[in-house]
């Protein structure tokens, strides 16, 4: 039986946001470690492709963030941490798969 896209993305985001281990995700979603790993990597791969085509932050200092979010530490701290985690995962994925032109492009987009 195939897993829905919604559940794959849900597992991916749950892992990132809660810094969950594979074992914790297995327990939460009732899937084997192999399944969790397979679909995490699948969604990560797609996210990396999106990073190049679609996800291009205009302002890393969040000057354009709505005022209600920017002044409320309940939201802003999570936003910054989540963005950093996603950027770190994408960067490491590019390095792992030796896609060096993407590493350089990614560093330019997000770190300069």
C-alpha cells in the first residue's frame, strides 16, 4: 500500500520541527524505520529541487515579515529555527550527493 503525499510531508515536517529521531517518527506514525527513512529522503529530495526553483527567500533578516509575527517571540523564534534547519538539511543533502554546483548556488542564495 502506498503512503499519501500528505502523510509523507507530515512525517518530514514532524521530523524537522521536533528534531525527532527515526525511532520517534516510527512510533508516532506507525511505520518501519526503513519506510520512515525512505519517505523522509524522498520528500527531502523534492524539497531540494524546490529550493532551486521556488523557495528563494528575498529577505533573510525578515524585514518583510508581518509585524504581528516579527514582534511576537512565540512565532518568530520558530520561524527562524525552522528556516535554518531546512537550509542546513538542504545544504547537507547537496554535499552528500556531491552536487557541488548546487552547493555553491545554495550558499550564494542563502548565505550572501
